[in-house]
C-alpha cells in the first residue's frame, strides 16, 4: 500500500507539518509513505494547446507538450494507492500551484476521455493511455489558512479529484492556523486523515467521503452559482442544476433525479460534456476555414504585439 503526501507550502512550514502528520498516521497503518513538496518542482502552467486531447482522441496515448517535472509527479501520483494533499489557502482558495496541477490534469486525466481513448486505441491498433489512469484511487485534502478567508478551498481541492474520478475521503480546511504545528487537536485530525486514507485505500470499492456533510448531497460542495431572480442554483463542483430552498431553517439543494447522470464526476456526465465539446470543436474547424475568421485573426494579430521585459 503506497500513500503519497504532497505539500504545497514552504519548507518545514505548516503544510509540510500536517502533510507529514497524515503520512505518520498512514505509516502507523502499515503503508509505505513518500513525501513531495511541489514548490521544489518545475511545474509549468497549462497553455491550453490541447495536444493532450488530440493525442487521446487519435489513439496516440496520453501525453503533454510541456517538458518539466509534471511527468515525474504524475508518475508518483499514479503509482500511489492514496494521496494526501496539504495546501495553503491563498485568496480564499487553494494555492496557484495546486490549481496549475488541476489544469494539467484536465482534460488529459479526465476519466471519460481516457475511457474513450482506450477504445479508439484498441480499434485503431494505436497507443493506449497508461492503464494506471483508469484505476480507482483515494485522495484527501487539507487546506491550511492564516485567517478566516477560505470559502473556495474545499471546492478547489475536490475539483482536482473530479477529473480522474478519484474518491475524496477527507476534505478539511484549517483556519487561523499559522501555528497549527502546536495545535494538538488539528494535528490529531491530520493524523486521523492519514489513517482514514489507508483504510479507504484498503477497500477502494466501498470507500466513501468521511468529512462533514456539504450542501450538495451529491458531491458535498458548499459552493453554488446562484440566480438573483429565482431559486435556481448550479453546484460549482459537480454541476448539478436545481434549486436552493430553506427547509426547517436549513439551506437545502433540491434537483430532479435525472440531473445525476449529468454530474461532472460521473462517466455519463463526462461523456455528455465530451460530446458537447466535440460538437463545438467541429464547428470551430469549419469556422476557421472562412475568410471572416481569418480576417478577424489578422486584425487582432496586427493590432499591438505583447510587450516583454528587456533581458
Ligand atoms: C498570497 C497569500 C495569500 C493568502 N491568503 C489567505 C487566505 O485567503 N486565507 C487564509 O486563511 N490564509 C491566507 N494566507 C495565509 C496562508 O494560508 C498561510 O501563510 C500558509 O498556510 C502557510 O503555509 P506554510 O507554513 O506551509 O508555508 C495567505 C498567504 C499568502 C502568502
């Protein structure tokens, strides 16, 4: 059993500490543990070149055009049965480096895309995506903040797991936690999170979320995109569309049953989204052939060139 700990904090800071504490808990349960501090790595931003989508959809395997340490990190993540990520809360959400890893995951690590790619590769005798991508995995998150700003953190974190459809076991935020290293209750929770992760990884099939119940009954998110002229609401995480209502003094999210098949963390929902994108990409290919499109590209490319610092 391999558990990988990833910290997005500074060297020997709060995030390193809680991540290592969770790994101590995991080790106590018999797991082999490894620790990575992502800021030690060279991880570039996703440029949106979609080389990954083109490769997946033409039976050329799972790849990225960027050359940096991401491939090494991904290999470590794919080799682990469970992953625990500790990341600082920056501007109410997760640290930019974790957002970057989330961007580098999708669409390349999207479970739906990889299922389709696997079929295309089989039919065309092409290159199949790494089999480890389609394996189940469990993951837990800890967001560490120095104040009470943290309304997007759990949502940002669960988003990383949504792309490959890894099961989220714990997803906590520690607020006012600059001195977390000496706060025993929080440290104990981090330790327990490591133990929970091993337990979940031992029984991947029945493993389920162990954190506090959210407002969305499907994905536990508390983040919604609200309408200001009705009760209509969209879950920012899983994408379910429904209504926010107040029942017995509590906020409740209700939605039609058929919405479940559209959720972004189900294969059916991923296929719906994939088909919508395919349709849009096909339209784009046709539009790009037109003079109108070419003239507009010319207009914008000729108006101003980006300025750069003098080296
Ligand atoms: C740019 C920046 C933004 C921050 N934004 C928040 C925030 O929105 N909410 C919060 O609780 N803490 C915030 N903090 C505090 C960090 O979360 C805290 O410094 C971090 O968890 C320390 O982690 P480390 O000791 O592992 O490096 C911010 C810190 C920085 C540097």
